[in-house]
């Protein structure tokens, strides 16, 4: 809706319409669209969803989506929670993601919790870098092994008068 379709230029005619069953079989319906917060927009409130968002404007609130890209003119004041985060603009708040990349123009003030973190030369980062801990496999509970006293030890203890 907001993004320009990327079709290769070709001189061959394309079909005018395809049956819905063909589109779903080819996987075209499973492709997620990137939502765009343009540079002239200022949002107050949280954003949640299961897709991608490109932020070129300003958001005051938390962002919880699958992938977040903060453009050079973008600004987020709040937490960013996603699978992957790329920052070229400004984030004032915590970032929690498996993959975080701060490009050269990035300005981040807040803690970053991550599995993978990449910081390019020129990026500004003020905060803590915390490693995202995967859930540990349940530990096997083992019973302590108790060995019964040997008969020789009992004889020695009785002889010494301690038993």
C-alpha cells in the first residue's frame, strides 16, 4: 500500500489476472508488506503487529513488530521489541531483539538486549549491551548417590568407641 512495487521491466505481456488458488500456491500471499511511517508523521502511542515497519517519522511509544528499521530522519521515544532492528536514526529507549544493527548515522540512548549486535563506525550508543539469554534446557535432576557404610568402617568405629 505504501511501498512502490518492485517488478522487473519486461517487454513480454503479463497475464491480466491469476486465479486466487495460483497466488496462494506460489506463496505470494504469505509475503509481508513493510509499513511506512513517513517523515511528516508524528505518532503518539504504541505500535504492535507481526510484520515490518520502516520509521522515517517520529513515534512516542513502544514498537512491537517482527522487524523495525529506523530511517535517518526517524525517531522513536520508547521501547523497540522485534526479531531484527536496524537503526539509522534516533532511538531513545530500550531495544530488545535477536539481531540489532546500528548504522553510522544511528543515535541510541538506552540499553540494547540482543543475541547479535553490530555497530558501524560513527554510530552513537549510550547504554548497556546485554546478551539475550535463550531459555536454558531443563536441567536433569539427579538423586544424590548414597553409599552405605562398609562393614570394615563400622568395625573400626566400634573399636574406636565412636559408634
